């Protein structure tokens, strides 16, 4: 594995991402973070097309060994969850087409791993990302900080022998071309 992970906080209006490279003796090094924005006035399929293009460009630019994606938060209303599911599907498709390992993490698992508690707020997540990576300030906007936190969760919970089995904190590996595998 090349040690570069693309963490994704999915959304149809704003998708946060963070590219973190594993560095010996440190948690990691932030390579890039930001957001992919789509125009909420556009039709959903137009926004999903733009999200797919943005994800494909990120994957092509960074050639990550893995893409870590946050799962749907169960407390959202049904319409929000369905719309978010569309965005997640496009993100998963972009990674699968690039033959990149895909792992999913529940929001509470990311917060437990990075902050220490599953109910941490966005400010706490940003602060801990800053501390863990030795940054001068938290990544902005908060969606980008969440993407970095998801990438960090992958790096902090990844078994050291390079296998995808045995994820802690809720990570579930998905193998290209297969159904959801055991955790």
C-alpha cells in the first residue's frame, strides 16, 4: 500500500474530502483537503454528475490506496437519507471504477477514533484533526475536516499487516466487485 488515503464526508450540496499520507513515526501528513460543491438549484442528476467528476479527478490526482467513506447517519429523515444515499453511490462508483479499496465508517466510529467520544461536535473533530496532524489550525470548512478525520480513522484502525480484515471502530471493507464483506 502506498499509504495515501482519501477520506470522504458525502453530501449532494457539499462533499468534504481529505487526503492523508501515512508517515513513519507520525499519525500522518495532510496532503490536501477541501470540498466539492454542487449547485443546489440544479437537478439532482446534474449534481451527481458533477460529484462523480470531482471524485474521479481527486482519485486520478492522488492515486490513493484506499477511499474511506462515511456511512449514512441513521438519525436523518428518510428524504435526506435517500438523497445522501445517491451521493454515496456515486462516490463508491468512482472508487470502484478506479479499482481502489473502499472502506466505510459510521459517523460515531469516526468521532470515537479521532476525538474519543461518539457524540463529539464538528468543532471538536476539527480541533483533534489539527492536533493529530500538527496543523496550525483546523481544516476549513468543517466538511473538509470531517473528510480528513475519516481518512485518519482508516489509518488509525488499519491492521499493520496490510490486510483489510479486523477493522476496529466500525470500519467495513468493501472489495471491488464484491458485496459488503465481514468486518
